[in-house]
């Protein structure tokens, strides 16, 4: 087991939704497998310091965790004695961000502890700057790392504002911008597939690839986050970050090394090569939708506008499908279709690489069918990588049928499986930046979505409706049909 250097993990926003759903359960999982152990000489009490506005003591916070966090820990990980030991590592401190003196109290508490200080900002972005300034006023910006959650701003200008302010206090190599999709096992495996094997490299280019589809579909709605989502929408919540990061990983050139900046340089080059849209291409290549009422798993679910916190005339999009093009030597002419939405037919996230048909149908029409040759990287559920190709059916004649070669990870690898947050939190503690988004990447992604935001802001007509439980508005199908293509689930 890797022994960590001493650290203190300070969790701002410790009573918020993100902390209880993601951060604390991930820390607990890492704790269960002994991955949070630091060098023997450090005490564990207070290794995690939870910070929020609510006045209470550590015992009160532990009771709060019992009530709110437990439910988010999977039964296969749950273990009562371990949970008690985990709680014993958590201390609590109430802090009013408006009072500089309280940051000095925080500094005094941290002064007693050895090692690096990690400040995890599980708060709304409007608090990033006040927290960073408070930390600086108490001299806490040295020997420390800061973790920022998305959304980082809501457009290019606001994100530059936050980055400037945070950047005046912390160096770029102290800043960890989380995009949890980069921590998913299948994304790591895509890198292993591409750069650990020579056989895929010649297949990874425009001469052989017809198109690429990247889908992050969710069956859930906004889950009580209506007020947050109203200010966000699918373009900011998913496209600007998760989908563009996946696209960058798929399309990047082999980096010079796996060093953080070498990897991020290559992702940035892809983002810079994305063809910038104008009004006409937004109108033609981007579809936005909003879910109406419908059924998921045969149960009725409400329309987005009937969710708590959402006004009845909301124009916020819960679905986006778009066609992106990369103007570089490797990808010119290959459409990348990206799509994401809430309340869709099922929960699935995958990258589908469609290969071109054979030059002519020597063995019949089956060779021209969509999906005859295809690589599917499934991120969730049941992560796997699957290569589809045609094979002859046994018996008389040359009848072809699709078969697949499977890399189903759970068959090959047994034992503990890390989730994305767990991996990323351990990376922060270990000082590994490769899976975090650098400022220039993040701003380039905002720059690319800006014409879409601007175009939508000028339209009187809002998103198109789609029934919950479907795959989005019909316009999303029409987007591919223009060029004779269709989404994977439409093939059968
Ligand atoms: C978050 C979004 O970043 O990702 C949520 O804010 C979304 O709206 C979530 O539900 C999806 O993540 P995952 O890992 O469940 O696919």
C-alpha cells in the first residue's frame, strides 16, 4: 500500500449536497481500503476538517453524517466499525466566510498539523473568491492545494474572473479543477487502449472512421436541484465540461509523456482545433430540448417545469445534441456527435467509434450496414470496451452477422473498484494533476460554447419539448439524418 505524505483535508461546504453525496462517501471508500493512511507519525484525529456555516461541534457533525451521508454509501462498502473509525478522523469547525478573524482561527488549528493542506471547495462558485481571499488573509495559500468544483463560472468572462482571482492567490500547480468524468475507470482505460497498444493507432483517424458519437444520457431528472439547474442547463452542466473533456481524450494526439502538462497540452490542442460555430452553424448543428412529463421504468414522472424551484415558463435546456468538427490533420471531415440529457430512455454514457464501410460490398449489403465495424467504449453502467465486426454465420452461403470482441473489465479484474471521486481525491492528496483541468483548457471550452450561448440568448423560441423516457426531441435524430446517419439506439 502506498503511504501518503501527511495531509489535512479541509472540506468547505461540508453540509452541502456535494459533500454528502459525493465527497464524503468517496473519502469513506478510500478509508475502507486503507488508502487514506498517511505516514505513521501523524495523528488521524482531524485529518479531515469539515467546515460550514452551521454552528455545531464535531459530535454534532458526526450525527449529521449519520443522518445524511450513510444513505449514499453503497451496502457492499458499508461496515459499521470502519464507519465509526472514519468519523473519528473528522473534525468540524463552523466558519463565517465574512469574518477574516475566523480564517485566522482556522490557520491556528491547521498550524498544529503536519503536511500539506488541501482545501476542497464543495460550495457554489460565488464563494470561491471569498474563500480564497480568506485563506490568503490567514497565510494559508502556501503549502496547500485548492480543489474547485464545476461549474466554474457560467460563461467565458465569469470563468476568467474566477480564474484571475484564484490565480492571484494560488499558483496554477496548486489548483485542481475537478471534472469527475476524467476519473472514471473507462476513461482511464481508453487511454490505456490507445497508448498502451500499437494496434489501434493506425485505426484512429479520418481515413477509417466515419463518425463518433459521445452520449451521456441520464434517466434521472433534476433531483430537487431545480433552482441550481435553472441557472445552469445542460450546455453548462455537461457539454462545456464532461462532453468536451471526453471528446478531447478521444481525439488527442499521443502526449510526449503522461506528465500532467504533456497530457493537458494535447487536450488543449484538440479544443483549439474545434471549429468555432457561427449563428448559422448553431441553428443547423445544435439542438436543445426540455423534458415534458412521461414515464421512466413505467412510473409517471413530472415535466421539468413542474419540478420544485423551476418556473412554469422556464426556457432552460435539459437536453443538448450537437455536431462538432475538428479541423486538424487527423480528424478533418469526421463528425463528432455529442449528446446529453436528463430523463432520457436509460442511463448510459458511451463513446461510439463508427468505422467506414468496406470500399464496395464484396460480401453483400451487410458490410454497408451501420455498426458493421464499431468500437464502443462504455463508461457506465457496466464499463467495457467492445469491438463489433462481421463474421460468417455457420453453414451454407456467406451470410454475415455482427459479433463482438469484449473487454469486460469485471471478468478480468477482481477486487476493489474505485469510483471517479475516490480516484480524484486520492490524486489531489498525492499531488497528481493529470486528471484535472488546466485553466487554458477550461477557458477554451467556454470559448467554444460561447456562440451557442449567445445564439440561444437571442432566440424568442426556447428548447423543444420531449417526453420523459424518450431519447430527446425528434430534431436530435434529424441532426444525424441530414447526412444519412442515425444514433446507435435508432438502428434496430
Ligand atoms: C454532474 C452534473 O457534473 O454530473 C449532474 O452536475 C449530473 O447534473 C452528473 O447528473 C452526472 O454524473 P454521473 O457520474 O452520475 O454520470
